[in-house]
């Protein structure tokens, strides 16, 4: 004979009115306490001042300890000479008359700072008179005649040191555009051109 147990659910408990009242009273007390605490916080503590003081407070100083690295002594160099080439044609190309003069002066100052005996020359004959062991610097020599171009090429071919900037000889003696052929041939490059179309 099989016996089966059937669970019987308990009937819901009956809540007395005083239990509901106690629960509501407890809830009301908690809410009132929270509101009172918020009011006291707002009245007696200036939150805005605390926030402002926190944001304006300087960060703590951090001391970086970097070990000193001894630099080697500069090697002794033999006296050397550099000449900065001044071209009236190139100077007339720039709208600001002080730009080209300032550029030449900066090159002279830089060369002197690294130990060069600096001079300034102009014209094809002056380039041809240079010996092969001097440096010729031609800053922004954009406008040149054929004689100047040939003299610069002879200086380089004869073993002279040469530093040029920008579009060397890309314009003729009237500052009309010729192209980059002279600069390309002088550098032995396969091609030469402009990376962007912005003015200098």
C-alpha cells in the first residue's frame, strides 16, 4: 500500500494594525533623519568652498633625481674657413627687405659659433677665387645668372665643401622660373621638386 504526502501551505498571517504602524513609523524616522542630516550638511559645511579648495590646491612637489652625465671634451679642431655667399638678386626676390639680410647674419653667427673663420663674398669671380679646402654656404640663392651657377659647380667639382639651402638657382638673374635642374644636377639626384605648394 503506497502512501503519498501532500504538502499543505500555511495560511497567510494576519498583520495587526499596530505592526503596520510601527513599520511606517520606522520608515518615516529614517527619511526624517536623512533629510535632517542633509540640511545640517548644507547649513554648516560649505561644500562649494571644499570643492574649490580641493581643485586649487597645488600638487605636491616631485623631486626628480637625474644623475649627471659627464660630457666628453670637444675634440681639438684645426682652424677652418667658411664663406657665406650674398646675392643681390636673391635678396631682391623676398618682399621683406630684412629677411635675406637676417638669414645671412644667422648663418654667419652659426658658423662662428662652431669655430669657423667666417667671411662673406658675392659674385662668380669671388667663388672662383676660393681654394678647395673652404666651405661655401649659399643660403636661399634662388636667383642666379649662368656665371654664378657655373662657379658653384666648379667649386663643388674641385673638391670644395658646399652647403646650400632652398631652391638653389631655380630662377634666372631676373628671378624668372627655370626649374630644379641645376640643383638636381649639382646634387647628383635623380629628381628634385617641391613637397608642397606653400610659399616660402
